[in-house]
């Protein structure tokens, strides 16, 4: 896909609401519900004019894009490519493991999105489990491998801490023994001196 130089992606603002509401109503989407979630939306402009929008929602280590629609479908795939760049940047910034969608454009399967099987659907955040429909998903990072690595790293860190604590305790014992010997020696010398003076 070639980028269209006249396209621009940006976050939606209150000024976009009339165009967004019109887009959502035409697409049969719940405009009132989506308006309340305006901050999720990113719009595409073609030649400075509103041409479409997509919603991006992040829940913990998951991101989903939804409610994708365009007023001008001739720019749809070029816009999707820009949206996909935006999604990947947001995912990287938020440490996202997996991307989810129910969008059906072949563009998304071209980028590696696969239907979610029963095992994968168990990873779907609780907040989205009530949303009916067929889920497509793409794993950006192996969640299990990262969690295992973090556990191993934490175990290694704890082991290191234990060793350091043991070393400090051993040093403290040596210092205590050293000072005990010194004080004992001083005490003996003091007693010997007192006896000598007497």
C-alpha cells in the first residue's frame, strides 16, 4: 500500500463530533455511546477534510480498535495503514502484548490478524467479553514468555538480595568480634595497669 501524502491522522476533538455522529449514524453504530468515548477516537483527514475515524481502547496489556468507518472509501486502505502505525506506536508506549478487533476488512488479515480460538479468547480482557461478535487478534509480544522472564528475573533479584544480606550480616559479625576483642584487650590492659599502680 502506498501512503497518500494528503492524508493526516490525529486525535479526535470536540470539533469533530458533528462529522463523527453523522458517520456513526450512517454506519448504524451507537452514536450516543461512542460520543461519550470521544477520547478513544482518531480521525483521518483527506486534503484537510474529515474522511473517517477509528476507536482505540487500551485495557492493561491489550489494545482493541473498533468502530472503523470512512466517508471516502477510496482512502480506506491508505488510512488503515496510517492507523496501523498509530496502533503499533500506542502499543509500544503502553507495553501492549496483544491487539484485538472485530473489524472485517481483508486489510487486517493481510497484516497477520487471525480469528481468536477458544484458548486465545481466555486472554480477552473481562471488559470486552460482553461484546458479541467474532474476534480477530494479533500477538505483538509473547505474554507467557515475558511473564516467565519477569518471574525468573524477580527470583534472581531476590536471590541476589539474600546473598547481599548474608554478606552484610557476616561483615557485621566480623566487626562485632573485632571490637569485642579490642575492648576485652583494653579491659585486660586497664586491669593490669591498675594492679601495677596499686
